[in-house]
């Protein structure tokens, strides 16, 4: 709704709001859908059931980290921090470092999932 309002969007157009908006849909929309589909289809294709505890832990890290990461972009954009600058304006670099922390959380959750799926696929490939 915010992005479709021209009178508001003119202020957000060249700020960090734009990458925040993009990462909301790609990282927290499309990628979660793909990971969930793989987790759902993998047992049907391989017969190996995934560990639900790992999946829940990974999802927790991905959601908290992903939304924290995206909110760091959106909050800086709402405060007028432009994109494509090598430094943050208005002393907003602490929000960027907070975003790095949350991105690390999301990356850890993603690595948990890839490790779980990867180990299962390696077992299938190496089994006689």
C-alpha cells in the first residue's frame, strides 16, 4: 500500500526502502516458499523424513533474522538514508550493523536447512 501511493513513494524512491521492499518479497516470500516446498517434497522423492526439530529451529532463525534484516533496510529508508552510498547518513550506521547481525541469524538458519538436506542427499547418493 505504501509503495503504490505516488505522494509517499516519491520520498522513498532512492532510499534503502527499495532494497528493503525487494528483500521482503524475495527473502521472506519466495525463498521461504522454495525451502518449504523442498522440505515437503523431499520425503516423497527419497523416503527420508527430515528432522522436525532442525526445521523448526532453522525457521525460527530465518524468520527472526530475516525480518530484522529487512526492518533495518526499511527503517533506514523511512529515515531518508539513500541507497548506493558507501556510508550511512545521519549516523544511521548502527542500524546497518544491527541488520548485519540479523542477516547472520538468517544465514545460520539457512545453513541448518542446507546441512540437513545436504546430509540426507549425500546419504542417498552414497548408499548402495
